C-alpha cells in the first residue's frame, strides 16, 4: 500500500474541525479493540494504546488523539453502528464507527429474510450510513433476479448488487464503496460469504467455513471486528455473524425504511390510530386498496414496539450505571477522607 496520509485513512474536515488550536495529540484510527487496550493506525504506523476509560467505549473505525502511549481524546463519530447487546442485560453494543457504507450481505437461498434485511437497513439508517445490499451465491439459484427485485423493494436508498463472492473479478464491483479512503462495513449472518469477500477485497486469507445444508446457515468464521486496508485504496470492517439483531435508539432508521407507511399513517383520522379497525384509518384503507402489504405493516409495528422497549431499557441501564458510579466515587472519597483524619 502507498504511504499513509490522514486523508487516505478516512480523515475528513468533520474530524479536523474537532481539533483545538495547540492541542497536543496525534490523530490515529482504531483498527481493533481489546479487553483493556486499543490498536490504532496512523501516518506513523500502528500502536497499542491504553484508553483512560473502558476499552468497550471504543469502536473499530473510531478516530482519536494520542501521545504514543495513552489515548488523550476520542473524537466525535460521524456515523455509529450499534445494537442492543445480546442477553438479558440492557446494554448498547458498539459495532463500528465512521462507516460510510453498511453492506448487508445475504445469499440467494434460505438465508434471504425480508424481516432481517429490514432490521439491518434500519440499523444503517440509525447509524447515518449509506445502505448496500449484497446478494451472494447467485450460482445456487435459477432465479437470482427475483431475489434482486425483492431486495430493491425494501428501500429506495439502498443499492443492490448480486455477485459471486468467490470470483475476484466479480468482487471488484464493490470497489466503488471502499476506495479513496472510504470505509465499507460488512454485516450479515454467518456463512453468507462475508469472510470470502473480505479476503478478495483486502488480499488477506482467513479461514472460511461452509454452509450447513439443512438450513443454509454457516458457522462463525470472523470472531472479532477489525479495520483492514482494501486493494481499492479504502477500508473494510468485517463483523461476526449476528444470531440476534435487536435494535435500540433506531427510530430514525425505522422511519427511513418504512417512510411510506409513516406517511400514510399521518393521514389517519386519529393521531393514536393503531391501524386495526379504527374509523378513518388510512393504513387499513391502503391495505384494502392493495397498496400496502399487511405483513409489511406488521413488521413495521413490531420494530417500532421493540425499539421503544429496548431504547427505554438501555436508557434505564445507563442511568443505573451513572448512579452506581457516583456512589462508588462518593464512597472512595469518604474512604480517603477518613484516612486523612
């Protein structure tokens, strides 16, 4: 790869304007997050740094300032891809930061799932990324065009591309989204070809595992996130397959994906219309007219309810953490004060 510059690393005026006059600190980009440290890449090479806070507060793709040993400041993110973490504990999990395009990778087989694709598109909308749907395994179906058509109907903002993930020349069709310092992130289920695409786009070789024939699902290959240079001159973030994608703080993203339904719902007679049997319901009228699929309405309502619940749960968890932190700080302060008497 040619000599690194801040621009080639993805640095933009958005980050430059955050630097204060005379501020000491070298800019670098996070390429990996570890338990207690972060690995970064800058114009002077790589370094492993100690953050002044939990490493989990950093995401692959973040920009920060450092003194060579310690992170001095984490810069504001231009985009932020996150979800509610799996499990019972209501926590937000950072997936990637400063991503220009979020590529949702799925295959032309049983993995293709409209409801799941809508979730990923809502995630992209909430993050502020441009959405891209990548269809793989087109060689395994005689009707790839039907998959393309179904994907294109999901969002007017999303580009759709069908490729053979094993063909190096075909993979180059993704170059427009990962060149000139642009960052492309791959998300999707295990076994759909994300690691294969990563290998072709970056020139590295990582093990890939096949699909289970019974359900078209793959086994996990990627186990952690990392920022890697692409052969096209940009950056790629591959992510582990997500068995569970729960949205939180994604109201804007859901609005982007289901904007047509939201627009029709605003024409309902009652503001609190549940779109079931209320008089003057514009949504039910559209369903009767055949312009709205009732299944799509059900998916929209489900995502809205889930996002509201998860967002409240995550907010409550943050508040509890903040109160606990103040309590610990107060206890430590009293302890030190007791020693001084």
